[in-house]
């Protein structure tokens, strides 16, 4: 992206609505309640022919630095300092307030380009608020409607005028033909049935858990800065915020999500939106880290979250956070291992790591567990090895007999990875009991070293050529 733009303004002027309009997706949560956005959320924006990074921020308010509102303000000020340009959004419908005047003074002191945006200009009676915006001393306001998409062309022109054409339209870099990589299999005509794991590909990781388990603190410790809003209050995070960083040369994209409480306790509309956003982050992630509070682990909701992740087909790693608060680590660790095996039988061998997001203990071990689990989640096994294994499994434990005729498992192949899924051709697939499927899954885990990830087995029976013919 060529440049970075921060959307700033007081609460409830339509900043998140404008953010969603520019990125072309409903990424940010939008509600009539003031103060919905708390963290700064980046996104890839497109405005006519402009491409840039847009950052949604919390509404700026005067508050004590130690309070939640004060920490939200610090996050917004950090976004302004990092951006090349600020879109200062005011509400043309309700007019200016003393908070708008104070924010305009703060933006002037920073000396960076500012585009004054008068939102909700389509409303009746918005003319007075639009003309009042001239008194802020930030130049001519640009009337728009973020809700209906009006005034976007004028907004593009205002951004180009504030930054300059050279900055707004950087020259395109020519890509040489020699820089294009051609896969080796296409050149030599070779085909590898068990491809090697690509450790250079970016990895998407979602951090989930109950409220106040320490998810945002954990990500801040990974980044080495206070990128996400944290504090003693439960339920601070609302949007699913993505951040990127490098771990040993590999790009990691982490998603911080809102804490998920039991469904019966989620009553407010805003919390429902936050939980829905967290579920969306799980579906788009490749691997999910479920953060447990080590002082009160294995609550019923913790087990529900792990089961949800596995049913979505995602690889999971357990992180027992707040380990620095445990008085007898060895005894607690042995108890946690026993409970993990007993309470999560559907994820046999799942990796669990004791960590401390506050002190940074165990973070390298957690990242190594994430990489190892992702390798298993992407694993592919050749058809020849699978069929040899299937034959051995039937010798050790034959399938049951139905109506005096034994079920035959004829052929097995892996149909997909991420998660590993297998297809078995057999007779009477509808009569094969669930216990035999569990026997095969446990055998795959042990014999092919596939712990913790969900494994799918599908059965297919050959067509009966005489089924459609009537009996004489």
C-alpha cells in the first residue's frame, strides 16, 4: 500500500461506517451505541483509483490516562502519529461540539495533513453543521454520507490534494520475468504425493478464549509493544483485530478476538456482534490458540470453545496463561495434563503449553507448538502407505459382520488436507458402527504421528448395478 490514513473523531460520528465503506466489507462493528470501537483496526482500502491502508480508531474523549477511555485515547493518538494523513470526521447532522474543537487543535499541533470530513451530509438540516465545520480552521470540509456512499469522489480529490499526486500515486515497480518462480514439478514433470511443508508461507492464527483470559496481553508480548488495548476489566476487546509480525523469518498474522461467554449470558446486541466476529475469525484462521486461565482452568465454556474449534476443522493449541501466578507449578502441570486427556478425548495428543503473557515465559515454546501443529494439519499421506496401513488394521481388528456378511474395506485415499480427510471405499458403509471409525482415527493418529488435529473419514459404497432392476 502507498500510504496510511487514520480515521479520527469523537464517538458516534460514523468512523467505523466509513471504514467499512472504504474497505468494501463489514469488518468493523457498527452500532448506535457510542464507543463501540476501542482498538485501532487496520484494513486495505480502495477509493476510486486510490489504494492505501486505512485505520479505524476509537472516539477521542477527554479522560484520565489510567482509565479505559484514557487507554483508548492513547491507542488513537498512536494511530495518528503512525499515519501519513488523518480523516477528521465530524457529524454534520448534530453540528460541532467542544470535543470537536479540542480534537482539531490536537491535530493542528501534530502538523500532519488532515482532511476534514462532514459525515451524514444527506440528512435534513445538515447544512448548518456543514458550514460550522469551517470554524475549525482545517480547510474546506468534504460532505459525504458513509452510510449511503455519497461524496466518495470528492473525498478522493481531497486526499490527493492533501498528500500530493506523487505521494498518492506512487510509481509502479516493473517485475522482471526472471523473478517469477516456476514450481519444480512443472519443469521436470515430477509429482510428489507427499509434498514438503512450506515453512515460508504466512500463517493465520486466531487467539480465542473466555473474557479476561489474557489474549490481548499475550499478543502485545509477542509484538513487544502495547498494540492492543488491555486492562483489568473483562470484555475490553470487541472487534477481531489482526496484527502481523515475524517469528524466525516467517510472517505470522494473529487475530485478537473478543472473549466468548456462555450463550445464555450473551444478551446485549453488541456482545452478540463481538462473538459473531470472533467466530468469523476462527473460520478464517488456519490455527487457533485457545487461551485458558491457569488459575481457573477447564471451565465448561473452555471445553465448549475447544470443541467448537475442532468442529470447524481447525487445528488447536492450548495455552495455559497466567502461569506466573501459580504457586506449585509441578503439581498443577500434572493435574492439567490429566484433565486435558480426560476432558478432551476428541483431541487426543493436543499440545498444551504453560505461558505467561505478562512476563513472556513460554512464548517461544508456544510458537513452536503452533508450527508443529500446523505441519500436522497440512500433512498428506500417499495412497500406497494408506492402503498398506488399512490392510494391517483389518487384520488386527476386522470390521463387524452384518447379517452374517462381514463388511469389507477395499480402498483408502486422502482426499484433502487442512484438516486431513480420508475416503474409504467399502461395502455396507451405512452399517459400519461409529466405534470402528474411532478405531481407525486413533490408529491414524498413532501410526502417522497426527496428534491434536481433527481427522475426517468418509465412506463410499460402490453402486449396485442390479439395484434398479425389479425382482421377477
